[in-house]
C-alpha cells in the first residue's frame, strides 16, 4: 500500500472514534435519521455513510478496495469540515452533533 493510502486509513481510524456497535446503535435512533441531506430515497447521505463506516470498521486493513479508501477520505474531509462549524451552545442536542455521529465521530467522546 502507498503512503497516501496508509495515512488515509490511519486518519480514518483517528476521526472515526465510535465503535461499530456504538455507531450501529446510534444509526437506529430517531435523531440519527432526522438529520442530513437526502437524495432520491429516504435515507440521508450521512446515515448511508454511517452504515458503510460500520462495514469498513469490521474489515481488515489489507482488504480495503480503492472505493473504500475513497470513502474514508470523504469521511475524514466531512468530519474536519463539519467540526469547524461547531455551534456555540447546546451541542448535545444539535443537528451538528447528530450529523457528526452519523459519520462515526462523537465530538463529546473523551
């Protein structure tokens, strides 16, 4: 694997700080399903991404496809961009917080 791919995988595992089990549980909540942009179907982009992240977390690193590496980079970019838009109050009940959790990142997790 190239250095670029290795660093993308490492950063993905850094920004995604929820376990597959935590993320699966979160994705079943009303809050999770209430946020995000929707295309044609009923599921938001972030919710769909969350399901894919669960699958990625359950794979061995040497089994990732190019498409999966590309999705990891998309997750990294989203988490960084969205984290910069942090609201000034009531983070825990914000759409901002819910969206980040859909992408596998819990900003309140220590």
